[in-house]
């Protein structure tokens, strides 16, 4: 898994991050979703490295083997703003001042916050199977609540979800070793059987319903948008397109201040595991087509 890549610990914004990186060329940051670790990229990252990119894959704070700082009443240590600062510090520590960022699921929210808060650092943004948190909650209806009920279950604190998940993590998350790959599955399983990781992942969702939504709404009111070129990809065998009437790109247009493009990927939700070649091809095609981004055309 990740042949030729380096696995190490690095500093985020005052927290330790586990990170794997490899390749040589324009830098690309890949951010995983819930409940995965950076290992979810093990089929995509080598394809991008072989195509001439420097690929960096961290475990987000709270996830996998990265640090799990204490939280607070507003869950700010697990806000996407805090996670975005981690990513910025990580990339600068590796010598990358500007880079492309790709985020899947919860990682897409971190990637978006990174682009909004630090526009000078983000060359381009790709989001996979996501719309902004504030946008999703603003549009929330009975259909969304029925399909994405886990947001509200994991995000509430009166009856903590951790007690239910920790009772049988395998039954709750139902990972598939054949789909994920044996080594990636072992890494994921190690994470979900760690109560500290489960708690941190719930804190991520709690931040989503509160402070993250506040940050998105503040940006909306201020007219702040993603300044860099934006690519939006979604899985054909997931429900994002259905939730947004087949126009996921249209949802993002209100958040995009520059170039926006995108489309479906023939896959289930975890497209990095299920359709790595198609995903890597879509990323390379986007980076090659971004106006004024010739240095990404590898």
C-alpha cells in the first residue's frame, strides 16, 4: 500500500498529524472522509504520483492515528476551520506554499474551509460527494433528514452516539475489506475500535451542526466565495444528485467566485476506493483545464 511513499508524523496547527506523501511535482493535498483514514487514497495517490504530482495524504485531526485534542462546549477544536489550519501548517511544513486540495465527504468541508479561509494557499479545490455544510442545513427538509439522519444522531450530545458505536464498531460501520483493500481495511478497523477516535469523529459532526454552520453563514452574509477554480464530483450510486434535483454543480455556483465544473463518477460513495482510475483521470483533466494553471498540467 502506497509503495514508494513516506509515512511519518508531522505538525498541524499545534497537533500531531499522521501523514503519507510521495511523488514529485505540483503539490496535491488529499483529505479523507468519515470514518476513513488517509488509507482510503491508497489506489488514487500512486496514480497521481506516477503522473507527476507530489501527493500528501494526512489523517485529519481526530481521525486515524492523528492527535485527538480535548474538545470544548462549542466543539471548536473539531471545527473545519481548525482542521483547515492543520492542513495549511502541514503543507507549509513540507515546503508547499500553494497547492491543489481534494476533499471527500467530511474532508470536503475541511477543503472548502481551507479555500475560503486561506485563498492564497489553494490553487484549486475539488469536492467529492458534498455541498457546503451551511448550504446543506439551510436546505434541509424531511428527505434530507431521513437520508442523512446520522448527521443529527452523531451531532447531538444528550444521548452520546459513542456508547452505541463502541458497543459494536464493526456492526455500526460495516466496512468491506474486499472493497477497501486488506491493508486499508486494517487501518480503518484499528481506528473505529479506538473509543478516542469514535469520540473525535462525533465531535466533528457536533462542530458541523454548530460552529461550522456559523462560519458558513458568516461567509454567505459577507459574500465570501471560493476564489480558486472549483471542481465538483459526485457518485452515481449515492444520493447527492437526488437530494439536489440532479444539479449539484448548481448548488455550488453560489459559493464559487471563479471557474466551476464537475460531473458524476460511476461509483458508490467511496469513489477513491471503488473508481480510482476514473477519479484520478477526472482530477488530472480538471487540473489540466484550469485557466492559468499550466503548472498543474502534468
